[in-house]
């Protein structure tokens, strides 16, 4: 039984006294440092799956999980309240550099923040909207419909003999 299954069992059976800590690490090559936030009222020091120790700043995070369907692309929506102009500044930096923004969503148990209690989700930020002091991020997993097939594009760099056809 995994840690996550044990936590759900405790929550159902006895009301449970442990809470989930949901974290979001947003990185971009155009930024000096990643944006690290977690839900709740206290900052958390958490270990990652690759051995790093990160300090996540407390924020109000709303999460909309994707629908279970056969659309071919899945998206998570995050809403972060009490943001400042820093969010807009970071978004402008990413747009100017024309680089990909990656979000990593991890769930920890409040009693054990040494490692995530489930596999982290690595997503690409597809869109953002900033309204007042709230930032809304839409992050996508694998886009099956937008994926080229065959995956390997046959160009003259990949297959030099094509230039003779």
C-alpha cells in the first residue's frame, strides 16, 4: 500500500489528522530562479524526487483537475491568489525570450515532506491570465492530437539522401 493510499484510508476511516501539501514549481530558462509556491499559510521546506531541497512559499492555490475522457489532451488549471506584479514580469520575460515554461506539480503529506507521496506531474504552461491579484495558469500534459506522426521528421539533416530525390 502506498503512502497516498494510507492517507486516503485514514481520512475516510477516522477523519485523519494529516493534510496534503500541494506544491507548484514553475521554471523557465529565461528566469534566474524558479517560482516555488505551496498551499497553506506556512512556507514549507520539501525534498524532491531528484534529491533537491526546495523552500516553497505559502500561497492560496486553487486546482482544477482534468476531466477523465478520451479527448487526447489533458490540462490542469491553477489559480494563485495574492500575486504581485512579479507574475506579469515573469510572463513578459518568458514571452520575450520565446521559451517554454514548465510547471511541476507535487503532492506531499504534511507529516513527511522529505519526498512527494505520489509521482510528480511535469506539464507545459499553455496559457496564463492575470486578473487583479490572481494569476490563472493552464498547464497541459501530453497533447496527442497536436503530435506529429511519424515522430521523426524526414529532413535532409536526418536523411541526407532525400536531397537527391
